[in-house]
């Protein structure tokens, strides 16, 4: 299974009329965030792993999974794990 991993700071949105929400801003994903050996043997992404199309594929994958620029910690999508035990949260996406 191919994984994408990045770190981000947990921030809080403060609302006056509802509960506060924690979120992490999603960076522009590229090959440094990916486990490239797993992507090279992946049945779907293997032929694109070393091409110039790979950053576009990662951008589309990020948009499909998260839907925007932020990962809200109260709505974590399937296939995504978040470790908030350290100063920076570690987000792991399993493809």
C-alpha cells in the first residue's frame, strides 16, 4: 500500500455560535511526501510515479480525499490517519 505523509500544525477556528473546530492546512503534495518505492509498484499509479504527471495526480488525489485546503479533525476521511501526539500533527494517507 502506498502512503503519503506530511506534517502540519493543528490550528483552531473560534466560533461564537457553535463549538470550536481544529484543522490542519494541507500543503501542495509532491514526491517528497510520498513513499516512492510503494508508488512505483502500485497497480494504478506505478506507471506515473516517475513522470512529470505525478504532481498533478497527487493534486487531484488530495482534492478528491479532502475536498479543499483544510483537514478538519472532527471529519477525518477514510484512509487518513492523524497523530496529534507531538508538536506537529503527522497526517498519513493510505492509497
